[in-house]
């Protein structure tokens, strides 16, 4: 009986060894994935890049709480990823692109809806050009210069393009207004601006539903703050 038990134990152990040795030879099913962004380095002034330019515009104007973020999904629409955004775009055909249509409406169905301000013309033009260029999931290394760190030369532009849509008088996300120097200086003084853009523990990571600011943009903000956060 003992020999039989020993035999069964050895046989069972051998079976397990064979199973675990061979199981990795079975091809694993590839997970469904989205084509990663296409990289161009450096940025070309003739191209518009989704990660660098389009996603921040959409995030700042469309994916705040209560609208088209993952949690709210107003009207069943979520605009937090490239794959979701291109559902409302016809690459190469602006006229047949729902996204471009709704940001240009003049009634209450405009996106973002009144009383929030309309997306600035310069940003609409970027979306127009991006769609006509094929609405690619692309990004580039950027032409940011850390030697430029004045408010009007660098910081204000970052705030306008990536933050103001959620932080303006008509949409005071977190009760924060970043549309003016005074508003920006307030969150510099209390430490929230730098803590949020560097996504430190204890701070609300910004921008929401979008890529983190580039190292260069963060460096510009850091150097501007260190120099006194002047309205320069």
C-alpha cells in the first residue's frame, strides 16, 4: 500500500512538472490593443500632433466632470482616449466629422456648451488641420525651450492650451481659475500648481484625462516660480 501511495505521489508530481513545463509553450492570445502613437522627432511646424496638441484641447474643454469623462459619459460619449475621439472624426474629411461640427455650433448644442466659452479659433484650426492630415495618433518631441520661462512667453500658453478649459470663470474646476495671471499666482502661492502638474502625492494630478505636461513645460513652470512667479 505504501509503495502504491509513493508511486501515485511520484506520478502526480511528475504530471505537475510536465504540465508546468509545457504550459508556456501554448501561444498566448494577444490582448486587444490600440495602435501606439506614431512618433516624429522633432516636431514639424507643418503638422498637428494628437498627443501634444489635440488631446490637451479635448481634455481641457470636453472631459471635465459632468461632461465626457469616463465617470460622467454624458449622452454616452467618452472623449478621454484617442480610440474614442476618432469615433467622431472622419480622417481627411472635416465636413463629415461630428467633432468639428459640434465645436463650431452657435446654439446650446455647441461643445463645450454655454455658458462655457467656445474653443478658441486657433485651437479649432488645429483640430481642423489634424483631421485633414488624417487624424493620426501621433506625437513629437516638442520644440519647448527651458531657457524661456516668463509668464507671457511660456507659462500662460501652457495654461491656456492645457488647463483653462476646466479652470475658467464659467467652469471653476476645484474652484480654481487659471485664465488670468492673478488666478495662476494664487495656486502658485498655495503650492497647488506645481504639486498638481508634477502629480505629487496629496495633490490632484493635472491635466486630468490627458498626458502629463512634458518635462520641459514643468521645468518652465518650476523656473518661473523660482524666479518669483512674476507677470512678465
